C-alpha cells in the first residue's frame, strides 16, 4: 500500500470516529422536549417531533448503508486489494457519508424553521451554554486524568 493511500485511510478513520460521535450526540438531545425556556407551543413540538421521526428514519437507513460500505472498504484493505479498487470504495463511502450529513443538516434546518426568531435566539443561547458546559466538563476530566498519572 502506498504512503498516500495509508495517509488517506488514516484520515478517513479519524473522520469516521469524530463525525459519528458528533452525530450521535446531536440526535440524543431532544431539545424541543427538555428545555422549557424555548416556550414551544404544542403545535410546534408536534411539528418538530414529526420532522425528527421522519429524518431519523432516513438517517438510520443511510447509516446502515454507510456501515455496509465501510465494512466492504475494510475487507478490501484487509485483503490487500488494488489501490484503484480501494479508492473507488473510498469514494462510495464518502458519498454515503455526505448524504448522511446532508440529511442530518436538513432535518435540523427544518426543525429550526418551525421556531420563531426569538426561539431560535434562545436555542442558540442554549447550544452555546451546553457547549461551554461540555468543554468545562472535558477540561475537568482531563485534569483528573493528569492528576492520576
């Protein structure tokens, strides 16, 4: 395997692990159900639920397709397939990943479109606060790890 292909595969593995974790985190938090400061109406909550349910079903199908393509890529790498064949499979994997990310982003866009401008501002503030809390938690965790050594 050439050094260029090795670097590309390493970058792919890194991107896979990071993007999958970020996507899973975003989908787990049902912000429209858990934060009363947004003051969503019943109709808004129902609309957002519908958008989420439809989008999540699509995401599950696309994730399954991506997983199958990644498995095939791993098999090709393990069997020392030719670089051209591996590159074609990488292209398929990345196209599937792009489709998955587009679907997720559009789902989030459609959810935000249900909100009023004031609610979007509150949602942005909520996201910023959670992000800061997450960073603070990570710093504390790293500090604890450092102290253990």
